[in-house]
């Protein structure tokens, strides 16, 4: 279904440039420019509150409006809106004139229906949306509001292509060389990571010395308590080693 045309009231803007734009904003109006359709660009001003409401309705950049400039009407489509980085309010807007019978390039949003009738989604699948909008060439007086895609009967692993919806007469996708994917139903994966037990963590972190596999590490202090030999005494600290015995003198 084609969009209903909404009227936007505007007035011609006499002052141009940065100074004129600032003066327009002080009056709670948004400066803008209207161009296209083989006519000279025209500086205009639009009420800020009205423009903010229209933007908030959605699909603003894909909607054709009747721009009423001091009583003179012309069909236009918004091409660019600049917003204040802090207040998020419009500070400038560009309109393109749309002549009779003209086709324009627009982005049309997509919508999915009958999700409850998809066996894949019922079994835990996830709808993976590849394109939230489809760019098309469409007659200015027949721009679709939305493209609908039916999910009834679709299983996990199925893809939804642009050919799954019927395009209105005169509407053609910009991508012409393939039946591109709009969405798919992917499987829902639950990854469970096993938590290692305390014993496994200790065994994993332990490093055994070569040739001592299975031998228990000595407790701290055990080395100090170990005797050097059975019944023997350790040499006193600072004691000199005993002198070697001299060989017996031979008889002459």
C-alpha cells in the first residue's frame, strides 16, 4: 500500500549563509534547502516542533511530502537531516523535488509475520535479520511502506530471500544480479563449559621432576629434620676437618 502524503508547511528564507541559519534557529525554525527537478535551489525554513514530530514517526527519509512554501505546493522527499549532537533536535534539512512520474531511490523497511507458525523458531531457532531495510527504485507516488515476509512453515537453516515477497508494480531492488538474502533462521547453540574439579586443577598445575613421577614433595622443614646418617652426628659449625693420617715411616 502506498504511503499517504502529508503536508509540511514552510516559508521562503531570505537570509542565507551561517548568519541567516542562526537567525532562523533562534526563531525555533529549521533552515533547509529544496533542490532538484531541474529547478534552482531554494532556501526555506520549517517549524522545528512540526519537523521533530514527523521525524519521530519513523520512515522519514523514505516518505514523500507535500511541501507548502508560502502557499506554493510541490512534492518532495527528505534526503538529509542534521541533528544537534547534544539536544538531538533537527538543525538543517535538505529536500529533493519529485517531478510527475519520477522514480526515486529509497530504503523500505522489512517486517516479518507468523513467527509463531515457524517450526524452526518453535524449536529454539533464532531469526537472524540480514537486512532491516531494502533499497529500491520506486515511483514517487507508489513507495511501499514496508516489505512483509511470511515465516510460516520455515525450519532451522532456511533463508528468506527478496523473492519471497511480492514487490508492487514499478518497484525494483537496486541489487538486480542475485536473489539476495533478507533473513535466515539459525540454530540456537548453548555452549556449556565444564568447570574443572579442585583435584583436576591441582593435577593440571603440578609439574613433576624427571624421574620422580608419583613421588610426594617433601613438606617444608622435613629437610632440616633429616639426619645425615644413622647414629652419626653432624659436624659442628666452624669445625676444621680432621687431618689425614700420615703413613708409617719405613725402617731403614
